[in-house]
């Protein structure tokens, strides 16, 4: 009798022996349930069993960290059996699941390992540039001690449209990756600062699309707040290298466009700029006006631009790279496998941070490369 009343809790998703993800949802009154998984081009339909539980398995997938939503009778919801959630500025967010590698394989860079760990702290400030209270997050590497007198370099890292300020940590796993990379000697110990990138009210969500002019205003507001408010607070509060050689800026999608605007217009303040799948359409077709300093004779930051072959922004980004080349702006251009997804941007991040702040990278020359 008790077994009929107290059904064991559903576990979802689970990892199949073949590397698939197995989803289960209790929705006895539902007519249709599917899973929108960022690894799949089409939704995964689930089948209803006699017990009212909908079940289904994905194809075998490579080890990675995936995001998904359930769609029950046309309504997107989080997985009630999974407490791991990717926050969003829109409020709904997505559920997340880690598909680990084989037990005998090396841990994924974004998989928590047995290494010394850094810390992530949240800061708030009143913004005169934007208005109201704002927030930013700061990662400090293992062993960081302000009293030691050691000055650390800083990467200012910007999120995409619809993401929360801490997305590079909550879903990007930048802190976990840095812990591993620093431990392995693959990158310099550094601070990472992640401010909120939604500055104009018209950019609070990616649904509906931003209104005309809102995207560019948003970029300009972020630039003003980052340079005049966030950066000074960081340099007063932490032991950091306040020279251009100790500063870098990077970002993905919306944040990639913001990183280009900030870094290329302030070449005297940043030594590196990284743009991953940058939403260059937000410059409204006028790169000359938006990036006025990019073609100046002053020493330019080392610039990396990357995009996935299947990214819906690939044509826009190629057009921007062509503009850089036509004006002789030194850059590295990478086309990588994948679409507009965190699985691509985590790998972009690793490639980028492993080149930052190295002694042989402090010169201001960089040869163009293409893909």
C-alpha cells in the first residue's frame, strides 16, 4: 500500500552507459512532452508510460556540460527533478547537466577536480553612468592574498544577451577551468571580473529582439560603466596590475561586441581583446563610427576573433573580420566547430586565457591569420 502512495523520487536526467542522457518527467495529464537540448538540432520527444511518467533518451553525446528545457504542452519549464539551473536575466533560465568522460579519461577542464580552488565574490555599486544599483563578480585565483604585494593581471569578461552577470561562472565554469589551467601551469594566475552587460532597458531580454538603437546604446553604456566605475573599484579593492599589459577584455555574443568596443577604443588601457561569436550586427553596420580607435596608429591590443562554423552569426562575423583586414588591423581569426553555444565558448575561453599576460606576448605586433 505504501508503495502506491510514496513513489520513489524521479531522477532526471541520468547518464546512459552509451553516453546518452535519459530524461524522465512525471506529467500524467500532459498531451506532449519534449526536451530542448542545446546539443540537438531538433527537440527530443518523450514517450508516456502507463505510470504517467514520460521518458526518452538522447543519442550518444560527447562528454560536456549541456543546457536544456522541458516543453510540456507547449510551455517551457525547468526540470523539476534537477536542481542545477543556469540563471537568466529573463527569470526562467535553463536546467544543466554534466555528461562526464570515461572514468579512465582525464577530467574535463570544466569538471571540478582535486586542485586548489579560487574564490568568486559578488560586488554591488551605484552606477552614475547607467543609473541604479549594479553588480559584478570577481574571481581570485588560489593563493591570492592582497597583503602579499603581488600584482595580478585582470581579465574583464562579458556575458551574452539574456544571461545573468555571473553566467561565466554558473554555466561557463570559468572559475573551475582557471583553477585547473593554473594548477597545470597552462595560464598565468589572474583575476576575472564579470559585470552585468544589460545596461539599456531595451536589452533586458532576448525576447523580443532589441529595439532599434538599444543594442548600440547598451554597448556604449557598458563601456562607460566598465571603464569609469567597475575598473577603478577593482583596482582600489584588489592587488592588480594597473598597467595596460595587465588588463584584458573578452566576451561572447553581445559581450563579444562589448569587448570589441571597449578594448579597441581604449588601446592604451588593454593589451588583449577576445571576441567569441561577437554580435557585430549590434554596431548597426557602422564599424568606422563605433570603433574609431581601431585603425589609429597607436599600439593596438592583441585581438582574437572566433566563431563556430554553424553559428547563426558566422556571416556577420566574417564581414567584420573582412573589415579588420581591409584596414590593416592586426588580428587572429578562428573558425571552430560548433554553433552559438556554451560548449564552443568554454573552449574559446581556454584558448584565449592561455595566451594572456605571457612575457612573450607583451609586444604590440601580431600577424593576421585566417581560417
